[in-house]
C-alpha cells in the first residue's frame, strides 16, 4: 500500500530561530532533501518520496535515526544502552554497525549521520525539516512574546498546536529513551494550549478559546483546570447552561475515574454561575 501523503502544516507568521530549512512557508514547497515527521504517526521523506518499511530494512535503523535526532549527540555506548541494553560488547559492535549501515542507506547518498569527537549525530548542517524542532521553536517564541505581543504569541501557539498531530513516535517506539521526551513534548503541547486559550479569552475571542479548551479536555479529560476555563468561556458566550452541564460532566468523570469531588475552586465557579453572578 502506498504511504499516506502528509499534508504540510501552514506556518503562521512567527519569528523564530529555525535551522536553515525552516525558512519556507511549508516544508514541501522547496522539496527539501529530508522532511521528518515524528509527532503522531512517524514518516520520513526524501524529497517527495516517503520511506517505507522496506527502505529501513527492519525497525531498528529507524529507531536509531530518531534516537540520534532527538538526543543530538551520543557515543556508541550510549546508543547501545538505549537500543540494545542487554547486548554484550561484541554483540553491540556487530548490531550497531549493521544498523547504522542500513540507516545510512535508507537516508540516501548525503552524509546525514556523522561521527565527530567520538560521538554520532544527525548532520544539521544539511537542509532538512523536522516537526519536533518546528514545534519547539514556535512554543519558545510564543512564551517569549506572551506578555509583550499577545497577537504574535497567539500565532506562534496556534502554529505549535497545529504541528502536534499526536504523541511523539506514536505507536512506534516504547523504549525508555523515548518516553521522557514524549512526556516532555506532551506537557509543552498542553502548556501551549492553555496559554493560547488564555490569550484568546483575554482579547474577547471566547468561542475560539472554548475550542482550545475542548481540545485539552479531549487529550486529558481529568485536567480540571481545562474544564473550569471551558465553563468560563461558555459563560462569556451567554451559554450558562452549557457551563453548568460541563461541571456535571466533570463531577461524573472524577467520581468514576478517581472517586473524588471537584476542587473547591471549580465548585465555587459552578455556584457563581448557577446564581447568575458575573465572572
């Protein structure tokens, strides 16, 4: 079956310190030698061609590729602990060099994986596009602009949220080396959504803010803060009934999943809304 074509995410205006390949409005416009998607279903493109399982030969070369991308620099021993934790020194030497050979062959003729100062690394001097780095750049710039330029910060957080199509290497890698990075990126994604929702609410765009908080709830329906902010958005839109029902939804969720009541702050908000008080 032919691999599903990735639809490039439109980059919103946001001044960020990208690597050279990120200057294009979207990653496919310039047909960069390498485009890498790791947020959600992983895929790697050489120009227009999407690498298949056969191109990698087997799963380990692809895992080594993403390990090098996400860890920046690593010795053979560090990579061995991450990918072959139970291998002897002899087994590691054989497995590592065979895997590296298949990885380099999959990526093509360019020198994408280099060995410098006794460490292996992905060659960032070549032009490429990587959604994780794009996401982090937008997130960092949004945080920098959050207080001084809220409209520009909104654009950055929207761009970051648009790039986050799912968990890092979703369904592909469950190794220990990946889990911490996955959790870190998920936390930043949720933080970006909360910041975006707050900025939108502050400038009176309550409907858009409600959509943002709904996205947070869909990711983690036990994040009580997201339910509270969604209730506030509904109230600002004149939909007090929806706000009260959102509280009841939360009550049932917390009782079923955690056997606990909502926080005092959430209950207080519910009572204020029920009495018709202005927020």
